[in-house]
C-alpha cells in the first residue's frame, strides 16, 4: 500500500491517495483543494480510483468531493452519521477494500460526530482525531471533549505502537509519526482522567 501525501490549501490540510501497488486500484482520502495535483498523481501512476473517502464532514476535508467524484466516476464514502451527500455509509468495524488492500474503519467521534480513522498495512489515517503533537478541536458543532477522550484512550491508545500516523493537517513538527511516538510526546495522549481531559480541552 503506497501513500501519496499531498499538502493542500492554506489550512495545512493533507489529502491522500492510497495506492494498491498490486493492482493500481486506489482511494482518495479528504480531497479539498489543489485537485489538479491529485489528478496528476492519478494520471502519472495510471491509478484506478475506486472510492473517495472522507474522515469527517468538515468543508476543508470534503470541498473537492464533487469534482473528484465527477472526474474519477467514484462513489463517496462517509460515516453513517455524516449529513453530507454521499453514496456509501460505513460504521465502526467495516472494511474499505480496493485491489488487494483494505482499510478498517474506526469510529472516533469527538472532533465531530462522524469522525473516522482508517487502519491497515501498518498505517493509520487519523483525520482530525489525532494530529502529530495535538488533537482536533472540540468547539465546532458536534464536537465533544468527552467523546474525544474515549476515542483517544479507548480506541487509539491500545493500537500497535508501530502504526505510522498520517493525520488530516500538517500541524506538528513532522508530517508523519507513529502511535507509539505520540503516546510519548503528544500532550493529549498522556494518561489522565476523563474530567482532567475535559478541563484541559476547555
């Protein structure tokens, strides 16, 4: 599974093209801006885009959905709690398959009700649930510090330390990290009670 990580727009977003190297099938994660660059990667690598997947519904992760769906003729996948137009709904534990690759859906609410992470082949695409060095904000509609606490500590904290972390924004000291590294260095991943976490998040 080859990862094309593309920084787009002026909010330091990451869009991703995930390529199944055996078959040339691919998925696009969170298309928003700079779609020409995404299309160039697809064309240059002769990829067949099977799905467009959104980690959550916020505009800076979904702005390019319609244009990319049109140009690739691919259905849009979102969590079942998303209120945006999409073709396929997924829930916790579902798999998104393309070529010989597959990514498991983890429902990780907190930044938004429909936030998901995608995990497979030693990688995790965490959207705005977890950044390198921080986590997503909880002050937007549908955000919840309590939900985020449980997503971080009941779901992500127990994952394999070696999982390579690809997040939704380039907000940290590096573009990628690992779950293990974040458990050591990321202040939001330090063990604390739910109430302490809620107080910290304000």
